[in-house]
């Protein structure tokens, strides 16, 4: 199954609380953090919520 590599690129200062919580649930704490998650609809939805703060790549 494909995986998504998610990297935090911007700060959460000034963001809404739900966006900060979404980054935390993805496992991202600070700028430059990278996590690899399974490509599932739940993860895609979380990435969509914070799309302006992260970059996403598909990894095989």
C-alpha cells in the first residue's frame, strides 16, 4: 500500500486550534518534522485540513 510523506513547512502561530491539533495528531511538532503515514482517507482528510502548512509526497 502507498504511503504519504508529510513535512511541516510553516509555523502554527496564528492558526486555528483545530489545525494545531490536526498537526499534533499527525505527529508533527515543529517546522521540518517529517512523518510517513499510510495513504488512507482519514490521513488524506487531516492533510487537507492543514494543506497550507505542510508538503506531501507519495512514497512506495
